[in-house]
């Protein structure tokens, strides 16, 4: 090796040494869930400064962060596992299973860009499945999140509103557990909200009704009137929901389970129109007690078909009439003209939730 070659290699090594030492090492830090840099929506509970419980279906946390690395710390509760879905920069990344044995890190596949990123983490199961615990996020830097719209819709309902039994693409309908087929992100409520660029909350419980439930005459199981004000959507009335955030619209879709014939084993009484109307009026009064100026919209059943809605719609019109005559409240009514049963257990499928949403988007947009 001649002197020129040796000299060239020395210079090259020096350049590499200087370049490598001048390169800044990316420092990652973990921001705890209690930080005000995170934005929470839906029914949530701050357990301590490092853990926030996502309770209701679709309850979510939003974070802006910089850099090309992101790790979130999550844990399921009660059930052997739970589900969340991720949305990064407006792109749906799908559902993942969250284990319940301990808080674990879940890595987000972040594109190698220099722009800021927005991450949303959605709970993909119901309150009865236990909470999803969010402990924090590791990234180069977590940035403040600002709402682009203060508008907000609350969707009250049953399994349809929960997006339950809508998705057999990963776990076939005939296998797995009930909540394995749940797709909250693609249910009609969240779809409507994304289309209108508004926040949302789902106050929904599978099997629940206005005066009775899918397979219970309000003997062993509570109805919506009895759980709505409780944070965890159950009979524990020691922890109340705050109702601080006032929705522009409250959408109520309840009646499918009141009409249900149950499992055919448990005794089932004929549908009681008078009881349904009376309980519906009491429930709407409860909603108005928290949101006196909100616009309430009643939905007929997307599942019960023409025959079922021939029973429900006149009842809903009686509720409308009562509040118009007694409280001077103009409650709106939306009637479905199709039946949606292509999912698991006769529920609307993910594709049908899109169809339902498309009908509601134009209706809500005019309000």
C-alpha cells in the first residue's frame, strides 16, 4: 500500500469519525397518561397520574408526537384480553389484542418522515369487558393536542351502536368470544363523527333496552335508565359520569331489544307499548336534565325490519309529541328504510354500518 493510499484512508477515517460524533443521538422519553398533553374522549377514569382507564366502547386518547418512534403502554382488565385500534395520521391501522396480565409496550409502525404525527387509541370493547388501562407513550417528544372542532355527538344505544357482532374477518362469527367480532371504530357512530369532523362518545351496552333487555324483563339486568348516569355503565352508582361536556346532538337508538323474543327459553311477555313509551319519556327527561339545550334525535331500529319498526316508530312519535306539547322541545326522528342483518348473530356488518352512517351523515349535517 503506497503513501497516497494510506493518506486517503486516514482522511476518510477522520471524516467518518467527525461525522459520527456530530450526529445527534435521538433521546426517547415516556410521557405519563396523566399529562395534559393527552386528550381523552368518551367515558374515562383517571386512576392515578400514570394510568387512565378507557371505559366505554370507542373511548379514546389522542396524542401528537414528533420523531419516527412511538410505543404505547396498555393493559386489559377483567377479561383474558381486550382490544384496541390505532389510527395514525388519519389512517386506520386495525385492531390488536391487548393482554390482561400486565402493562406492556405496543410498538406503532411510524413512517420515517420529519413531520409531526397524530395518534389515536380507541377501546374496541364494551364497559362490561373491563377497562383498557393506558399508562403513557414513549416518543422523541409528545406535543400538545388541539381540537380542530368543538362539536360533539353522543350516541346512546345497544349492541348495534357498540359495533358488536359486525366483523367476522379476523375471528369467524361461529368461533371465539362475543367481543372478538366487535368493531367499534367502524360502527356507524364513529363513522358519522369522522365524516363530520366532530368528537363522539358511545354510551351503549349490548342487549340493553328502554324498559326491558334482550333476554330479561328488567328483573335480573338493568335497563339504560338505570345505568346511564353511572360512569361505568353498570349498577355501581357510587361513581357518576360528570356530564361536563355538552353534546351538540344526542342520538338515541333503543328498542331492538325491547322488541326481541329473547332466547326462546326464558319466559317472555308480549311487547308493552305503553311501558316502552313511558320509560322512553323518563329516559329523555334524564338526558335533558344534563343537556337542556342539546338536540335529541331518535332512531328507529336498523335490525328489526319493517315489521318491527311498524311497532317502534309510532311509539317514538308519541315521545316526540309529549316533549313538543309539554316541554316545547323539538325532538327529531330518523326512520331507517332498510334492514341490516349481514353481520354475526343477525347484526349489521361493517359494510352495513357504512351504509347506515351514510344515511345519518346527511341527516345530522343539516342539524
